[in-house]
C-alpha cells in the first residue's frame, strides 16, 4: 500500500472543496483580530490549522469508506473501491483513521484548549454522516454541514486565542462566519444532490435515501438551482460582502453553477464539469475575500 493508493482512497482531490473555506475562516479571523495577536502567532496558527484540516478531511473520508463498504459493494460504480475489492484491508483503513484523527487532535492541541475540545465535534458529525443516507434525503445537507465546519473551525481556532470560549459564547461569529458556513452547507448540498444522480437506480435498490432517488429529475434540477441561489444570498448578506469583489465573485460563481446545472443534458460530461466549477467556487471566493481591506480597528470597512 503506497502513498498513491492512500491518496486515492481518501479522494485527496476533494480536499480542494474544503481547503479554501478553511483559509477563508482564517482570513476572516486574521482581519478581525489582527491588532490583538502577534503576526508570529497568526503565522504559526495557519500551520496547525492546515494540519488539523488535512487530518479532519482524511478522517471523514476514511470513516465514510469503512461504514459504507457494504453499500459500495452493491453499487456497480463503487464496487471496485479499495475496501470492497480487497486492495486495502480493514486494519489498514482503521490505522489510517487513527493517524488522521491524531493529526486533527494534534493540530487542535497546538492551537488552544477551545480548538482541542471543539475538535471532537467534527468527529461526531463525520461518524453520523454515512448513516444519514440510510434514513433521509436530508443526508446531502448533513454532508454540507461536514464541510461548513471548515471555515467555522478555522475562525474559532484563531479567535479563541483572543477570547477563549467567549469566541463562541459571545457570538463573535455572527453574522460573518455564520452565513459563510450556512452558505457552504447549501453549496455542498446543491452539488451533492447532482452528484447523486449517478446512483439513482442503485440507491433505490439498496434503500439509500438520496434526493434524486426520492424525487424526479425536474425536482432535482429545480432544488439544486434554488439551493445555489440561497448560498449566494448567504454570502451576500454576510457583513464583509458589502465589498464589491466578494459580492461579484459570489454572483459569478453562483451563475456558473446554475448554468452548468441547467445545461446538464447538453454537456458531454456533466459530472466532471460541475465538479470543476464547484471546486473553483471556493478558490474564487478566497481570492475575493483576501482583497477586502481591514480597517484600522481590525474590522471590515
């Protein structure tokens, strides 16, 4: 089992979805509290945040593969995945889970006590996710929650250096981080609803409660477009979004996502196109938010 196999097992390319929002959470906290922490502290914080984020992402995927191995075996699209095909043993998968959990907890421990204690929240969310699809089509929103913890977690990790538990209890996260995280939830749900189109027949046979297996093609398209409009609204009403760069970026990427969703039947490879546009969304928003100038008091102008 080599590095290439491990990277394939955890779908490392999907990290491109969560990483920009981890950095967005960090940038928001940096701009808000830049006058209350040393630049050296901010510099080292990003290292530990990235280690924790990589660990969280790897843990989420590994747990999903372990818990869903029976479902994967019954699906022609996923029957060749590592645990199903025997390319990776369960012992190896559990070992990887322990390593990724260790990365998450170590990174959080290096940050502060609040980050370490709160690191168990995503672990719980990750464990629950594979079971949600067995009971409700709202599983797509739970997956969105998994990724919404990326900006929220990075922001809390930095802010807790200044305010401790007050970073959470005193609502410093509202409205910016709240609406960005809610937007991420809806964005991922919109993407995942379309991604699940590939498994409609298999999901129906296996009793998996995906949105496309429960509702019509038209309803799937309509709902994913509505969710895209909602995530744009979330980004637009968040406090730093009065800056033209972020608002323009959110509008552009929501329009591109909607255009791809609507043109599904005309595209030669709808899933690949949607994946690339969705992945690009986070990075475009990150660049835009980095262009927002903090004011002299550390808050956004």
